C-alpha cells in the first residue's frame, strides 16, 4: 500500500483548511474595519454639517454686524451734518447783525 498519495492529499487538505481559516479571519477583520470606517465617516459627516452650520451662522452674524455698523455710521454722519448746519447758522447769525449795522441788510451786490 502506497501511503504517499494519501499523505499528499491530507497535506493539501490541511493547507487548504489553514488558508480558508486565514481568509475567514481576514474577512472578519475587514468587515470590522468597514464598520469602523462607516462610523468614522458618519461622524465626519456630522462634523462637516456642524461646521457648515457654524459658517452660515457666522456669515449671517457678520452681515448683521455690518448692517448695524452701517446704521450707526449713517446716524453718526447725520449727527455731524446737523452739527455743521447748526454751526453754519450760528456763523450766519453772527455775521448778519455785524453787516446790517449800516442800515440795510447786504444784497450781495458790492459794485455800487
């Protein structure tokens, strides 16, 4: 009886069994890695959404601040214009009595 072919057959069987066991273990590890990657991707997606929301909020807040600043600047400009007008009127009032002391208010015609 020749045991050599049976030995080779069992040897091949064990090699195949070990290869199959190794592949099954690697497949399970790959599945675990895929699950972990999906979790990480989900977390990353949530973080990106939060960042996008914060950017939108900050953009809106910045625009609101610019609008408030523009309103403040407009009101400050109006206040300064009113102050200038008041000062001009004061100067005109000071000049009018001094020039009208001659009897008649000035006509603007200095050629006569």
